[in-house]
């Protein structure tokens, strides 16, 4: 079709909400199983306990932010029909 970017919107099947939730659940479960958790001694204070969440799950945060960056790049880079 004129003006298309190599895909035909009439044949693209967008998964429903339950399928998207299932894929997200699978990715998060695999992250929990295979990404490392960094153990560190407990720190006193409210700030130390709050920041511990980010330090212990640093790999999880990196992967999550990577997926977010990919999603934003796709949404901003795709032409709206």
C-alpha cells in the first residue's frame, strides 16, 4: 500500500490483554529465577533501607529499564497510520 512501512495493518494481530499479561508474567518470572540478587549487610536508617531495594535488585532494574527504553523507542519510532 502507498505510504506503508512494509506492514499491512489489516493482517496484524495484536494480542489481547490476557496474552500480554501472560508474557509479562513469564518475563518477570524468568528474571526472578535467573538474574542475580546482590546480598549486602543490613544498614540502619530509613534511607539505607530504602536504597537497599535498588542495590539488591540492580540487575532487575537494569533489565526493566532496558525494556522500557525499547518500548519507548518503538512507540516513538513507529508511524501512526
